[in-house]
């Protein structure tokens, strides 16, 4: 008896992409992080990037997330977490799973990538109290005590 699991009749997981199989389309996605992967043919780490909330350019959801191999296009953008990018990619099929028995859709050959939204920089400043209101003294930052002066060491005899 084989341990091979039964196929799910090749039902695609990313159904939104199924309608656009073979088409080159424009997408937007949020950059999450860089990662690495390797395979049995290449033991060296391959840099990848994780994109989430992938949408068609008209705003319709395409997929929850996807991984791309990092390339020249991604390095030129100087990606940082929270950035939203737009890019062209071709929708294609592949088989996934340990036994390669599950049909799914992916985006391949990304080009014309550009940053469309940058995250707001985090501010560490405290908001100033508006005039005419009582500021909460408990919320005011407490002064940091000065470090004690070092005591000179006794001379060695």
C-alpha cells in the first residue's frame, strides 16, 4: 500500500488568480520581510521576500500572501516593512505539496516594480499640551537622575 495521499482532484487554492491564468497583469502588495530558502540542487541560501495582501490594480484581492525570489528589481526599491509596491507579473500554474499533487497559481516574472506607499515614520516626541488646559503631571516624563560619581580606588601597596 502506498503512503501517497489522494489528490484533491487538482482543485486550485488561489481561485482569484485562476481567471487570469497566463495573463500578465498589474498588482499591488505590502512588503512584509526578507527571508531565505535553499533547495537540494543549490545548498546556498537564496534570498526571498514575502508580500502580503496582494491585490489586482483595481483593488480586488488576488491572494493573501506570496513569496518571490529577491532580484535586481527588489534591491533597487530598497524595501522596508510596511511599504506598498506595484508590479506587473504573469499568472502561472504550478504543483505544490510533498508529492507535487496539488495544483495552485502563482505570480512569476515580476517587472516594472515601484513603491506606491511608504510607511509613516514613527515619532517619539510627546504631544505638547494645548494652551488653556491642565497638563496631567503623572503623564509628564520624569527626570533621569544623574549617575553617581565614581569613588577613586585605593592605591595598591
